């Protein structure tokens, strides 16, 4: 922009964009971006891959459950695949399923032990039935249990069909034969190698016997007429347990574990369990399904997990909002400083002699605006951050009193993040006030021992974090000095914090000596990573660290040492530094006993 004389503007200096308009524009932009992201997420429909055992699908209850789930979660589409009880687990291991419903307890347990599943719960009891021709043999009628009935069929070597070994029904039939103490190897015993439904069809055609899930039989009863009927049912030995398993994304890449957990939560919810309880009566006028989640300890634990997830989601939203507010405020502050500096440079380029009066007026207004801005920022940033820290302490105490450790770690992170942000805001305000000449020292008569004690107490946790050992040595002949105790503690805390951060399992020493009646010296040494001569040259420049890798590996804003140097100069002292890479660093601060 070319400089323009006041005469061309009627004697008035050019008007800058008002910071309040700039702030409003930035906030509006951020809100618009957030709303756009939320809207896009809300409308993007996800597809959940559900693999279910054939008998579960054949009963029809899975369609009713999917319909209920879609009613609550219209943004999640469900893709259903029906396979054998073992095959659905095999496909899940290959990354083709997000959630599985099956009825093979041993395989399910192994699936979880191998780490393929992240959650597992029983959702439903169904029942198997021994089916066969309606013309019963008297001994079959007199059988007291299904085990006795099977023994009779084996004795008579009746034609008995069993589905594929990959089906969950095959496992149940094998268990029943084992309980009966019979090895079924007679001529009429046949393993069909097909699904339970196809085996049921072959049984009807051959007027043979088989064991089948009642849901499969009832769903296709009209197809068979009276050729085969249930002969034994309702016994504990014929109970069939269906479970839901969430596929772990840690073990299986590509698994949509988040949406699978939503389906899992629904399956063990009261809504889904009520649907299972009433499905048989409403659909077939026969009760054969029993909700199982109420008997499973997983339900109570899962409900607690859901409540914690909701609290976590709320904390995340609060965290995101706080971060957005703080970042917006920092951006506004930095842009204001940058605009002010740019304006000063622009006014000094050309026609400076014609703009002296206008520049004085502009400077006066800028100083007033800056004073008002610092006052506002002090309230608008520090007050809510202090409130966040206070509420964090209250929540941490409440959680500890209730012995609820589930989200203590997250509350600790919120508190630590709040402290970190408050430190950044304080540093930015301090360096800005220093550059504007608005920072003043509050001189008082102080004891050096007290200052050292406070500084070392503040930095003690940072020393312990990296297993460093701090040694202090204070010359007892040092008299009381006149200085700003708060700013002197700030200088020492900054230097000790840096030493603790860049030193691991090392030695850190702080010595205070009396050079003369009017001068004392603070010497801080560490055995940390040290610095090169090139790094030392830019050490006291605001917003810069020794090198880019330092910020990446150790964090920080590059303001601490710049503030220290400014404060030492304001106290009419000097600061010197010596350092060698991989050997450590030595700071020397000389201050007058009367500032």
C-alpha cells in the first residue's frame, strides 16, 4: 500500500480495520467451517457390515432387529450377510464383517482370546427341536428327555440327517450325541454338508429325523405341511444361545468398530430385548425366543460404558469449544500486533515529515486501544481459563471421592491443557506489554532464600518427570535485596523449567553468590542437550527456539527466554549464556541488590 499524506485525506490519518470487526469475522468463519463439517458428517451415511448365522437369519428376527436399529440410526445402513456359524467368524477375521451374530460358544471364546473381538455378549436364547414324521413310535412317546429319544433312534438305526460341520446346529447335535453316550455311525446316519434349512428340507422329503432351530422350522412350516413336526422341544439341553461380537479394528484393519459398537449397544438395549421377547408370539403365535442380555453381566458393564462414552463425548465437545475460543483470541492478538507493526513501518516509509501530527494522533489512539485490548484480553482469556482449571479440580475431587477412575485421566488432561494455555496467554501478554513499554516492576524488600524456595517448589514436578537432580547453594552473606519478587521468580522458573525439559536423568545446579555489596549473581547449570553457537545467536528472539526440531520434540512457544532477557534488562541486570552440544548449558544472571 502506498503511503498517502494527511492532506489527501482531509488532514485525517487512514483508518485501520477495527479489531472487533476482525474478531467477529474470524469467529464467523470458524463457526461456518464447524457447521459445514457437522452438516457433512450428519448427512454422510455409513454402511455397517453384519454377518449372522443362517439359523438366526432364517428365524426372521434379524430383519425386525435391523428395522428397529435403522429407526433409531437412519444414518447407518446395514448390509446383512448370512453364513454358517463358524464361517461368519472366519469372514470377520478376513476383515469382511464389522459385527457378527452367531451361536458357537467355543469358537466365539477363541475369537475373543485371539484378539479379533473387542466386545462379546449373549443377546438371545432360542431353542432347538427334534423333528421327524408325526407317526410316533410308542417308545419315542415314552422317552423322558431328548437324550432318551436320541438313544431310541440310534437303537432303531433310524434315518437321521445332520447339517454341515460348519453350522452351529452340527455342534449342538454332536454335544447331544456325546451326552447320550452314542457314536452315531450307523448306515442311516447322514451328514448332509449343507445348511440347517436345506437339511430340514431333505429331512421332510425323506421322512427322516433331525434337530433344527425352532425359528428356522417355524419360518418355513408352511413349506413342510405335516410331513415333519417337532417331537421334542423346550428342554434345557435344547437351548441355543446367540451372541453378538464386535470386530476389533486393532486386530482387523478396515473394521468399522465405532458403528459396530452402536449396533452392539442396540442389541443389548431394552428396546431390542423387548422385541426379541415378543417376536415369536407376534409372528408365529409361539414362544421360542428369550432375551439373554438381562442375564449377561456384559449388559450392566456395557450400559456403564455407554454412559461414560456420552460423558466423554460431552467433554470432547467442551474441549473443542474451549480450544476454538482460545485459538481465536490468540490469533486476534497476534494479528493485532502484526497490524500495529505494519502500520508503524508504513507510516515511516515516505512523507514522514507531513504525517508527524497524524502519526502522533494515531499512536495515541493505538495506545488507548492497546491498553483496552490488554485489559479485555486479561479478563476474556484468563478468567475463563481459571474457571476451567477450577471446575477441573472440582470434577477430579468428585471423581476421587466417588472412586470413579474411568475418566480421571481425561480430566487431568483438561487441567494440564488449561494450565498450558494459561501459560501461553500469560507469556504472549507479557512480551506484548514489554514491547509496548506497559509492563512495570513492583519493587519490594525481599529475601533471596524465599525466592529460590518458591521457584524450586514450582519446578519440582518437572524435575521429577525427567529424573533430574536439582542442587541449590545460596551464599548466606547475601543481604535482603530490593526487586520485583514475582518477576524474579518468573525468571528463575523459566530457566529451571528449560533445564528440566532439555535434561534427562541429569544434574541441575542453582548457585547464588555475592559479587559485591551491590551485585549478586544467579548461576544455573545443567547437563542437558546443550546448543551450538548458531542456536545461541537466536536464543532470545521471541517466538523462536534454538531450531525447528526442538519445538517438535520438546514443545514450547519460544517466549520464555525472550521474557527472561527483557525482565533482566528492566531490573538493570545482565544475562550471559555458555553452552556446548551434548554437554549442557550455563546461565549467569547478575542483578543489583537495589533495582
